[in-house]
C-alpha cells in the first residue's frame, strides 16, 4: 500500500488528503483500506508529538483532517463490515465545565487508533455518564476538566460507578489543565495527564495487557 | 506579623523594579464566582444583580481575609460581548463565568477587520452576534456603565490601601482572534492562510496598543493586564510564536513602557520554551504571571534580575491541598523565586472556584509573614 496519503496527512496537506480520499472512495477503493492509511498517518503524527517534533496545534490540525476523512468515508462504510474496535471509551466534560477542546482531540486520536468512542459532550451530568457506561460497557471512561468546578461532578460520577459495581470493569482517566495527581487521587481515577497522546498511549498499553 | 515598612504600591513597584520589598507583595485575581462561594453566596444570584454586587463580593473577601496588595481578575460576563465573545454566565449547575467559544466571524471577514479596525469590527459586527443587544446605543450604555464601575473599583481598592492589579481584563490581540475565530479555526488560519492573519495583526495591534495606553492613563494605572493562554509552546511551535506573537508583543510592550506602563502578562498553560524570549524586553518593563503549568523555578533562572515573575500556586493545591502544603509551596516560591526580589506571590491564573477558605488564608498569611531576608 502507498504511504502517500498517510504522509500527506502528516504534512497537514488538508485539501490534498480530503481530495484524494474523496477520489479513491468514489472510484470504489476499499474504504477500510483508505481509513487504515489515514490511521497510519495519525499514528506518525502521534509519534512526532510524543517526540516533541509536533505541537498540539499540529496534532489538532491532523485530527481535523482525519475527522474530514471519516466524514467522507462514512457513506461508503455501510457496504463493508467494520473491524472490531480495539476497545470502547466513554468521554465527557462534566457538569459545570463547557470546555471541549482537549476532549475532542483525545476522541479523534482514539478513533484514529481504532477505538470506539462515545463522546457525551460538555456539561454532562454524572448520572448520564453512568447510564452510558451501563449501556456500552466501556474499557475506559475519561473525564476532561479545565476548571475546578468540575472536580465535584467528576468525583460524583466516579462514586456512581463504584456504587453500581461498574468501576472495576473499566479504567478511569482524567485530563485537562487543572488536573494533577492530587485530582486523580481525589476522584479515584487510574490515570491522569495533561497530554492527549499520553492518554492514547495509556489506553493502548492497557488494552494490550488485556 | 512582620513589621511592614512599605505601602502596597511601593511593595509591588519594588518587586517590579527587581528590588527587595519589605515582604513579598501578594496579588490575587479573584472573580465573582469564587468570591461568592467563599462568602457562602450563590454566584449566579450575585452576577444577576449587575456590576456593583460583583465588585462588592470581591471587596468583602478582601476585607474578611485581611487584605492583600494587588487586586485583579474580576471578569463580569456582561462584558464578554463587548470583546466579541459569547458568555455563559453562572447558573446553578454551572457556577463559573465561562466563554462559550465558537466561530463568531468567518475567514472572509479578515478584510473587513483590516479595513475598519478592531474596535469598529467588534462594535459594529461581533457584539450583535454574541448578545441580545441590537443598537449601538446599548453598547455605549454598557461601556459607560463599565467605566463607572472601573472608577469605583479603583477607588475602593485604593481606599483599602491596595492597588488595582491591572485595570480591566483584556486579552492579547492574538488570543482575541483565537477566542473569536475559535481555537481550531484560528489554527487553520495560521497554517493555511498565514498572510491574511499577519495582515490583520499588523492592522489591529497599533489600535489595540493605543487603547491600552489610553485606558491605563484614564485610570491612572501603571500596570496594564492582558491575558494570553494560547500562543505558548503548549499549543504552538516556535515558528508560529515567532511570526505571529512575539514581534507584536514587543511592539505592545515597547509602546506601553515608553509611557511608563508595565505590561502584566497573564500567561496560562506551559510557556517553558518561550520564556527566554522575554529576556529581550526592557528590564523591569513587564511582569510574567504564570499559572502553575510553566516551570516558574526554571523561569526564574532565565529571567531573574531582568523581569518580575508572578504566580503560581496551582488551582489543584488550593482546592485539594492542606494549608500546610500551601504554606510550604509559598515559602518555596519566596525562597527560590523571590530571594533577590522580583516575585509577586499569586495564585495560578485566578482563585479557583473550589478553593478551600483555609488554603486561601494560608496563602495570604504566608505571603505576609514569611520574610527570609
């Protein structure tokens, strides 16, 4: 398989990538193969971010391009059987906080790596998290926070998961500007980060160990 | 209590001038929501009563906690539209002021921004997209109400022997573009239409700088506050910083400094890689206020003896830590960053909504009583 598409994505050539994906999909190329090539591009972007070569802005732009790719391929995916997801993730910014930038980037990066992501949005009630966890039985639950008024709702959601017996069935992650190891301890999470790629790496490591 | 030999103004100016004050000056950004919470009030009820009560709760906290030197950080949500931003005012389920970020204007409007300038672009276009206002008179009325509020803010703070720590919550032109275009769209602009962004910055920065100088002079303030959360290395590579932020920042600081006004940089997120650039600014011309994400101790190594540093007790420590942990961190800041002067003790960004009262007291008391020189 050619790496041209993957490398165009790595070089953030938005119009080139989206044009090529559209052409390939319309000419009957296997949408899963196209998606896989773009995923390889996203993996390189992630590697470059972790090595310090790329910055968050570049990862965000790559994620936007990848979202565009998925959107072009969506109508063509009905004809193919999608591969089994690597794992399932529920993401949310909880009640009191409306910031979604970090969460959106993590969601796209996880999707690019083959995870099934259920993004509940922002200002989400803890009970809504519980309902979604009951429904999809995820491997990971992730909370994003940029302001401290989300601490209480993250703790509440975590406690709801414990009370319902679902907490031990998933890993709980927290991330975002105001989170620290102390916040992780406070809400009883398994993992905390300020870095979207660290979150993706954590999921890959944990899922690999299952 | 140590014997104080300086006024708050003298203490702050000594730190800015990189001299040793009688004790470390303390500057606190405190917005309505955490102030109301510290007093056991509902932020959404206070905000709904207008500018006056929003200032009152901040002043009440100041009085109840024994006061401090620099007072800043008040950010009434009614004012967001005047900058072209949509606010999400406090509510019962969401008690803090927040910006509802979105693409308020489109890329094809850069030309209009360049043509009419920053203030006209906001006042004639953006305000009406992000608020219920429909007439220019309403903007003028809000502006007039705000100026009256600012005058009272300055009077009340000075009456208490303290100093306004920056006059008005302003954002750097780069950050303004990012907030009003939205983070993702503005980043696309920077990478896919850089010349257009550059032309806009060249057009609006002089106007923005004149506004900053006029406002500071009008309020008789020697410190001009402006926030920038996005231009640092947490988000952007140096090539973006060097082309779209640094030259305009130098222009702003030089213009303010030539009028005797100190630039107060409110730098949220990580700026570790950008810190050395600030050494190019004139000695004593700026305060680099950090939020607990940038390594303040490394910043001191680079900027010590050249620029004053502010910060940086992390919100998480104030919310979840113990008073003795807050005290220990403040002492470390004073020992390591303030040892030769040049530190203004502050909270990271602003007092967090969930701050424990005992931690805020520990922060203030340590600043007032710990003088290792």
